[in-house]
C-alpha cells in the first residue's frame, strides 16, 4: 500500500473493499490472508456501524434435521421460484458448513447454546425446520464485533473510517491516455471523500469489491440504518455495470411503531417462537390471508396483510402479540427487543407491540457471477448490494447474512487468485479529483428536503403495494428531482450527505424503472 506525501494523497492497494459489514470484512480477510494488501472503506465514523450490526434473528447454519435439498426448497418457495438455481445450490451445499468453520471456529462468534452445549437453533417464517444460529436477538452485533476484533490482527488490511466513496474509477472514463477509451473498460479504484479533511483522494487497485449494503433508507419507513442509501448500486450503474431484479424490495412486516421513538426491527424469530399478528380490534388476522402458514408465511405476504389491515382500519399500525409465549422467558431470549420496548413503555410479556411494515432488504442489485464478479472487469459486489440471484423475488429470512458471508469469502479469494499489478503508466494517467471552480456551499435544509421527497415518493408510489399509475408518478417526480440534484452536485463542495443524495435519487429511479418494466406480481413486487 502506498500514498503520496504531498497534496491530496493517492493510495494504492491490491484490493479496495467499500463497506464494512459481514460481506465486506469477510472478503477483506479472505483476500488479505491470501497475500493481498486491502483497504476497507467505511463512510461511518466507526467500522462497527454497518447493516450487519442491526441483524437480530440469525444466520442459517447446520442442523441435524436439515438437508441441502430442504433448504433449497424453502429458498425457492420464498423467492417465487425465480432464484438463480446454480447460486442457490452452491449456497445450500457450502454455506452452512462455512458458518461453523469460519464464523464459529475461526472468527469466534459466541452463538447461543442449549443447556447441553449444542447450538440453540431457532426458526423464522417460511423455514421448514429449526436451522438458524443466533446470539439471543443480537446476532448481528455479535458477528460484527467478532469480525472487527479479528480484523485488528490482520496487518495487511487498513481501515478508513469516515470515508465516503464518490465514484468508481475506470480507464475509459478517467484516464488521460486517449488510447484507454478504445480498450475494454475496467475498474481501477474509486474516488473517496475523507470526511475529516473534506477532501477527495484517488484510491487505486486492480480490483474493487462493493459491499455497500441496501436501499432501505430511500423509503419513509425502514428497518435499516441511515447509511443504507443505495450508494453501491448507483456507483456501479454510473460506471456501466448491470443492475438486475431492482423491483424486488422486501418489506419486513414487524418494525416497532411509536410516534416519539426511533423505528427498530422486531425479529421474525419472535413469530417463530409463537407471537401472532393482531389488528386493533383484537383479531388474529393472518388466517384470512394464509390459513396454512399463518404468521410464518413469507415476508411479502405478511407485509401486504399488515398493510391491508392498516388500510381497513385507517390505522398507523397493528399489533404483534407475544403474550401467548409461555415456554421461554422473553426477557432472556429477546433481551434487545425487551429492553427497547420497555424503554418505550411497553412490557412485551403483558402488552402487545405496535408494529408497521418497513423497507428491509434489497433482493436485486449489481449482477454478479458465482464468484461475485460484476459485468465490469475489476469490479466485484457482495452482500445486499449484489444480486447473485439467490433470493429471487423475495428473501428467505436469515439467508442474507449467509449469502454475505459465503460470497464475501468467495469474492475475496477470487480477487486474490486473479491478482495482478496494474501498469504504472496506467495508474499515473488517472488524474486527481478536480474540484469545481465555483463552489456552492452545502445547505442542509435543501438537501434534507430533497431526501425526504425521495423517501415519501418511494413509500407512497413504489412501496408495498404498487400500481402502474403510482409508479409513473414516481418516475416523473424522480426524473425532475434527479436533474436538479445532478446540477447541484456538479457545483457543490462535497459532503457525505450530498453524495448520498445523488446516489439515492439514481437508485430510487432504477427501482421504479424496473418495477414499471415488470407487469407481473411476484414475491415482493406486487402490482394491483
């Protein structure tokens, strides 16, 4: 790794990983331990702050009652049978053993155990058997903590916190050598904004892995952290990579609702243990919508059921009732949810929990092959930013962490196998970031209002239940907003928020365009 000594530093690595969740860190560890120098770019102030941190329920692991064939069938059922069969077969065969070998043994994640010392398995919606490893209801926190602790011991990885990726660097678009325009386009790194210095630097490498997470914060209600603004999707599209299945945005049926309390996820494991959805009239309503699977129906069905009950009652929420769970102590099995609800004045042992559906997981993303390589040479994508096709039209619960782990390790290994040094002449032909000559200062009121407009547009017109007329309105509104934001961006002094706004409006448009192009209701893309 190297950096210039004067001016804005230019960094050189063998691999750049943008994002610091389970997929990104697993990729970085895999590549570094194979001999590469690796940079991890996190736009957050702390590398701990990633989508993985907020995962409650768990990760699919090994179970004596399970088989690859049974897991495969459950994934297809949830994904409306349009899953990538090659990718699913790889995951069900090789993924669960990796949870034991990599997370439990190598990284040291302290999964919850029974009194006899066995892994305590739980179940979530659309799973046939108990096969989910968890750490009470703080699985993501435990995984992220263990990964970051392990990361500290890998000397060839450097972490850059409070650094926001602005754009990917390609030879055809950025090189000052005119001949590069006629050569195959490939990724050479990324321009990165250092939030502490308010300056943009070139980070150069033969390979970049995008592990930037999802798109949840483009919607008014979400279970995702604030940083889930679709950055990787937008950067990949601008660079020329394919994005597929973008219409499939999964909404989680149960996110805590309170006017004065920040939204937080209520894990599906609570329903797996016996909690039931109830409307304001006290009726358990899932029997109307899926009399066979009831509250453990696939997420898209449950989210639509909750949405329709809210419409019927003209209500802002429904209830999740855990009072009937008598076989375990809720404060011990779900300590995080118990404490958060208690802080809001609700004792889940004796009171139902107010919940709403919210944007949760992006089933589409950057199209990748079985090694995580995109359609653009030098660019990989893993985790929620990628579309391996595993999820099809709707994600099976607790598969996302497994997919992120598996393809993170796989992509990091592939990057190491393909490792090559870029010609010095090519690297030297990439210019430093050029600031606009007349800089427009950041006005947080205008930027925040534009972001709220995106969120409201997506929630109202491209949300849980869609129609062609709503999507056309969303498309028109986003097109107008996109033009205005792009003009502002070209003359602005960059901040993280401005970068997110530019990325957000493009990714929102990609989602809406894909939804309009697909008239068939399937999975979490539902057209009335």
